[in-house]
C-alpha cells in the first residue's frame, strides 16, 4: 500500500504554483488542508464564496485571539 505524506514544503509549492496559475479554488483547497485553526478554515470558506466582510471579520478574530497565523495572511496577500 502506497501512502503519500504531504509535507509543508510540498503544500507551499502547490500554493505557489496555483497562485501563479491564478487557480483560486485550488489555492484555497490547499490552504484549507494547511489550516490548523477552525477560524482560518471558516475565513477561507467565506472568502471563497465571496463573503469578504465575513471573511475579514473571521481573520480579525483569529488575529485578536493572539494566535500566530501570520503565514496565512502573508500567503493570502501574495495571492491577491
């Protein structure tokens, strides 16, 4: 049986590739897999469905919770 273990480097490379190809749905799918906090998953889902105000509030809640998620924000900014 073959088991594929996705490392952070692999996921980072996929994010970069999908960003360059403007594949927003695939980019978000990889980030959903990488997200460690449910609030980040919620924010990404809001953003993907066009609920940008709710996404911003969800990101702010994560930020205000004093949780280190700056890598999430940096990747999303780079993708924009």
